[in-house]
C-alpha cells in the first residue's frame, strides 16, 4: 500500500515522514488517497486480450494478498480523518478497514475506477496484465471504451460528484480507490 497526498508531486516513495496525529488533524479539508495493497492475484502470466478481460474481471472481485499491513503514515492520517471512504471493491474495503481502527468506513460505488477493456488484438498476441493495463488505458484515453465509462462522464454523474465532493471536502477524508 502507498500513500498519495493530492498536493504531492513525487511518487509514493517520496511520502513525507509519518505525521503526528495532531498534524494530520490540522490538515482540515485535506484529502488523502491511498492505493490498495497487493491484490491476491498473480500478474506473472502472459495473456491474450480475451484472457486479460477475464483476468481483469477476477481482479475486480479479488481481495488483498494475505499478510499485508497498512503503513504507519497511512494509519496516522486515518486517525485524524473525519471520514474514510472506499469503493465497493473488496481490496479497497480491506485497505480502508485496515486503517479505520474499527471506525465506520463509507463505501461508495462511485469511487470504482473506470473499466479498461483491452483492444481486439489477435489471440496469438500475449502480454502480462501490467502491460495490458497500460495498453488498455491508452486505448481508453483515446476513446476506445467498448461502450463502458468514458473519460467524459455524463452531466448527471458530474453533478452527483460535485455535490458529494462538497460534502467530503468540508472535512478531512481518506479515500482508497
């Protein structure tokens, strides 16, 4: 698991030293995003496009690999948070519960990342899930979403998120997409 502050410019490895609880609580209105831990699914395989689509479907329903623990810095940020949010994906819920220390976690399906369907490439062409993810994201960026979520969400979705964000941004939040 890694900690990303929206204001940070560097990669997860550049996260500042763990804050004190008081410093985290003073970050009124701060939003902390945490990437979930390692999923309990191997990425050390080669798949064609159809195989990747199946792998992704399994990934979306898979929890975290056993034996992981949340970083101390993330736990401290969570202690100072007014609300902890996560998507409905098992790995997101498990990560949020790991830092919540028994507090209520707000689960919202709107926090699920956009599906990234792979392009229709020949079955003989195989890549690892990591590279398929890159290819699928590039194709998605250029509008190839196979009828699923696009980069430009419909106005109703934007309106809902504006209202929700106004509520969330009035307090400190931890979000695990």
